[in-house]
C-alpha cells in the first residue's frame, strides 16, 4: 500500500531529497525531465545546481530558516534547467525527523507551474504596457489642454488688438470735439464771456467723462475673471454690443435683441466675449458681401432646463464647404491680417467648457444663425 502511494506521488510530482547540508541524495524521473540533468549529474550535487540567478539570497535564507526550524516551506520557485531555460515550480519542502526529533533529511515535492507563470508574466507585462499607454494619453491630454489655453489667450490678444483699434476709433471723435471745445473756451475766456466759459468747461468735462467711461468698459471687459456667479444674460449681451457700438453705428447695422431677462451661472464676460465674436463675424460678413440692409437679431429664450441664445444675420450665409470647418482652430476665410480663425473655436469652447452647454450653426442662402444652448443650473431658474 505504502509503495503504491509512493509510486503515485513520484509519478505525478517532481521529487528530490537532500541531506541536512542541501546535498541531493535522491531525484525522480520527473525531476530529471524538467531540469534536463541525469540522475548521475544530480546526486551528490548541492541543490542550488538548479538555482536561477534571479532568485534573491533572502528567499534562500527564508527557506533554510524555515526548514531548519523544522517547519514546512511552501513557495513558487524560479529554477534554471541545464540548458539555461527557466521553469517555475510550486515547491513544498518537508523536513524529515528521526525518532529523536532531529532532522535527518529534506524531501521536496514540486509541480510544474511554468506555463501559468509565463501567462502571469505576460499579463503583468501587458498591464504595464497599458499603464504606460495610459500615462502617455494623460500627458497628451494635458498638452492638449495647455494648447487650448494658449489658443484661448491668442484669441483674447487678437480681440484685444481689435479692441484697441476700436478704442482709437471711439476716441477720435470726442478728441476732435474736445479740441474744438478748448479752442472755443479760450476764445470765450479772452473775451471775458464767463457764462460761455462755464458751459464749455462743463461740455469738456462731459466729453472727458465719456472717454474715461469707454476706457473702463474696455478694461472691465478684458479683466481675466474666473469667478462663476449668477449674471443676467441680457446685460452681458449689452456689454458686448456696447463695446462695438461705434462700429455698429458706422457700419449702419440694425441690431434687435428679443427676450426677457434671464440669469445663468458662469463667467459673465466670457459670454460677452462669445457674443462679441459672433457679432464681429456678422459685421465682417456684411462688409465683405457688401450687404445694404444689415440686420442682426439676437433672441434669448428659456425653457425648463436650458437657455438658448440665437444670433441671426442676413450677411450672405456660409458656404456648405466651409460650414463644417468654421469651428476648427485657425480656420478662416479672411485675409491673415484680419482673421485669426480662433473666434468661433474659442466661442464654442467657452460654451462647452465654461457653461457646460453647446454651440451650433445653421446657414441658409443669405442668413446665418448661431445657436447657443446653456443649461440652467439649480437655483438659477426664475
Ligand atoms: N456670420 C457669419 N457669416 C458668414 N461667415 C461666417 C460668419 N461667422 C463666421 N463665418 C466664417 O467662419 C470663419 C471662422 O470664423 P472665426 O472662427 O471667427 O475666425 P475669423 O473671424 O478670424 O475668420 C470665418 O472666416 C468666416 O468664413
Ligand atoms: Mg471671428
């Protein structure tokens, strides 16, 4: 019976025996098969003949400490065969004691888990590759965000350039008026007409106050604010139109704003920036297409969940081959000194990232409509 058990174990496992010094005294056929050594080559050798160089000393120390203190040692061990190939074995080392409780020898029973370990290693490698890919993707994402940030500022700078031109435009007329007023004031003073001097003085002060107001409007508009708070959409539209008012007048554009006061949460001057970009584009198109009757209609509406702002112009429409590309960064049909191609890209980004909303466009033969949808947050509903 015992012999049968022994045979069964020997046939199905890799067995070796060593003396207390780790010198091999017995190996079965399975051991020879997996290690590539013959019995003669193994007997009388130290067991570390199959030791793999990857296995650290600490692991051996642990093994010896365990079995020398008469405990059973269990571990998965990496070994090296005679031809240099690696194999993994699940190992159990049992110290055999004599009747005086002294260690007589060690029996090691192992089974081959090389395939499993290779799968495991391959899996770990794949996992590592995936992690690497993930890291790479994250890096790209950050880079992309940085790029968008740069474009955002480029667009601000571009509109700042436009704005400066606009300020100059806004100031030209009052400067001339002021010049004339001072001249007249001097004349009146020389003639001693004190009433006239007073009136002219007030007029001059008014002009200066207006110019100063224009300046404030501009600098408020470009103040980089990131605070999100409730603001009135119509006011932010009015701010944008105010900045453009001279241009609107000099290009004889009729602007109708329809819709009642609605508040949303976000950065107020970012919405103004969007409206400004859209109106500026409409004006550019009116001029470029030589339109005589120039009308822009801005409709503000709200339903249960969202606010919509529709801006429509009759400036000639957008050609079908272009309409799919207008939101792309740097896409422009204007001369490079005029167009940056960033206005719509940034505007769409503000709607999506700043307001968690959307921006779409429709264009028929002569008209273009931009549709902005912004979700109304809890507490923002009236
Ligand atoms: N209201 C509009 N009517 C006609 N074309 C428009 C209008 N708005 C935008 N476009 C087209 O979309 C392009 C991209 O606009 P935008 O991103 O603001 O860049 P830019 O104004 O610098 O060209 C414009 O060059 C123009 O061809
Ligand atoms: Mg533009």
